[in-house]
C-alpha cells in the first residue's frame, strides 16, 4: 500500500563503516523504518554495543561484526554467519572509506605529504584498498547473496560530490605557507569516489535480471567541527550556503533501500546542496 512504500520491514541491510559519523546515521534510518541493520566495522566491542543500542531503541534484531572489508576471507566468513542468522541479505550500503576531511598543515615540514607530488604510494594503496577494493569485495560477496533472493534487493554505494567534480584546492590553503607546504585534498579521495560511480554503473546491469538494483549517493560535506576559515570558504561554493547536517542523508537512503525506488537503477544522485549544479 502507498502509505507503506518506504517500509523496510523484514529487510536485512549490511552497512559497512557502521561506526562512522554517517554510518551510524545510515544504521539508525534503517532501524527506524523497520529494517534489520547488520553493522560492520573494525572494532568488535563498539560495533556490538551500537547494535544493542539500536535493538533497545527501535526493537529490531540488529547485529554487529568486526570485519575488515579489505580481507576477503573475513568477508566470506561473515556472509555465512549473517545468512545463518537471518536466512538472507536484502541490501548492502557500501559506506566505508578513508576520508581526510581536514588536510593537515604539517608543522615545520618542508613539503606537505597531501600534495600529489609528495603523496605516498603506501597511503594511496591504503585509501584505494578500503574505499574501492573494499566496496568491490563487499559487492562480490554480500551483493551475490542479494542476487539469490527471489525479489532481489538493493546496493547503495556512497560516493561524494568530489566523485563528480574536482576539489577546489584553494579551500584548503593557509596564508603564509609556501606552495609546497600547502595542504590539499588528496588525489586518492577523488579517484576512489569516481571509481565508486563506475562500480555502481557496472553493478546496476550485472544482476539486473535478478532484480538487484544499484545506485550511488554522491554526498556533500557534513558539519563536523570543521575549521571556521574552511567553513567560510566552502559554503560559498554551495547554492544552499551551508554544509549538510549529519541526518540529512537518511531520507534519501531509506527511499533508495525501499520499494519507493523500485525502478531506480544505475542512478548517480548528487545530494550536496546544489554544489555540482554550478
């Protein structure tokens, strides 16, 4: 019925990076609409405690598992555990990523390591491994499990406005520093978020015959104790003249997980206050 179109009752939703600022909000939204959040993060005690909080607050059979999404064998084991407990997986939210929101000013450093010409291969590999390889592995195992359902399910990949546009490096500049000392948004972030969009398009057609939909949310920045000088500059780049509140992506997530978006597939949706419209 139309009044239940956003209902997530009975849907088992795997959420990676579930202890992060937005990961927690994603999980709360799923629980509030009757879904069963399965929380994945690196820290066992914390993720289990958060699952208990959701259970007590919303009455859902939430669970939490310590899973390193760059470890294929750990993911495979977790799939078996989840399916044994719930009998299925209905949806995946690929949320986990490294996110250097505040490019560092490195005191007394001759060269800033965030800059492309100084960027470490080790850091590049770590960022790609978590943000892109991790999303691939989760799709490979959790997504495949979703494809076994008679009614299919949904995969939501969390990208960024910086998957659609390049970062404006002037936002991160500090007066009085030489060019080689200026911090920038690292190249790996843009590459990961653009790669997530490519993965979304691929997955949207891969299991479409099994009614598995895949869409991407390209999120803008979130208010989270960012420096005042950065805030003053960044809001001028956004038509709504502000960053997002951490709960402002929840409605879109529920819509994309629910039957309300049953014909939405392969969509790359900017939710960034209009920043990419300019």
